[in-house]
């Protein structure tokens, strides 16, 4: 019997590889694993045992429909961030999420806020700032190039948002590489 599982905290290709390994170790035949979900085949799934195995690696089975939707929104926002970097004139966050998740933005926003304690907009800003930190740490792009790449209206806008979110200026961040980046699955 094939089952569709929703899994929390999957944010990267390494997460997919780890979850695939955990599912296989649990005796499940893995059909497909992608960010936030897995399709498996197996006689019976011991949900508690599987959840414990996933939690040992920082993941968690999602059971509640709203929790699943919240995780799907987070995954879609990660994809949207990549969309921002790829498109010259990207569509808005609300249009992207509504089309991707087949729901009204108002409903998606309400569920997301109830389950995370923050808004979709603030969460996206946190994602973007983490991406700015990543790009700054590589030292390959100027701040102006980063602002353009991430669709900021100006370097000043990026700098102001960076300081507001991190508590340090971009200049101070570049001087002190010990300012920690946040794991994407821990953002609020």
C-alpha cells in the first residue's frame, strides 16, 4: 500500500538524502522523496517509530492538515526565493503561493501566521536575509550585485532590512565572520 507522508524541516537536497535513508532503514520502499514529502510503499508504518527515527535527524512527521500546509508554504517560499533570483520580473509572493498551493493567499496567510507566529512576508524577509549572509560570506558578489540578484529596490533597502533583522550592519557582518547564519528550518 502506497502512503504519502508529510515531513517537517526538509530544506535542502541533503535533507532529501537523509530522509530517504531513514525511510529505507525503517523497511519502507521509497517511491519518491522531495522537500516536505515522501511517497513510500510498505505493509504497515509504525508512525511513532518512524517519527522517532526522523526526529533523530531533525525531521518530524506532520499529521495535522494545517501543519502540513504551513510546511508546504515554507517549502514554496524557498522555491519562490530561487524564483526571485532567476526571473527579471518575478510574480508577487501572493500570486506565486496561490498558484503553487491552489488556495487563496488570505487563507494561506492566516494558517501560516497561526502556526508560526509570524507572517509570510516576515518569514520571506528572514529567508532573504539568510541568503544575503550566505552570498556575503562567499565574497564573490558586491552588495549592489546581491541587492539586484535578490530583487531589492536598492542597496540601502537591503542594508536597512539586514540591520533590522540581524541587529548588525552589513559592514559589521563582513568584518566579523562569526555572526551566525540561521538554519533555514529554524527560521520564524
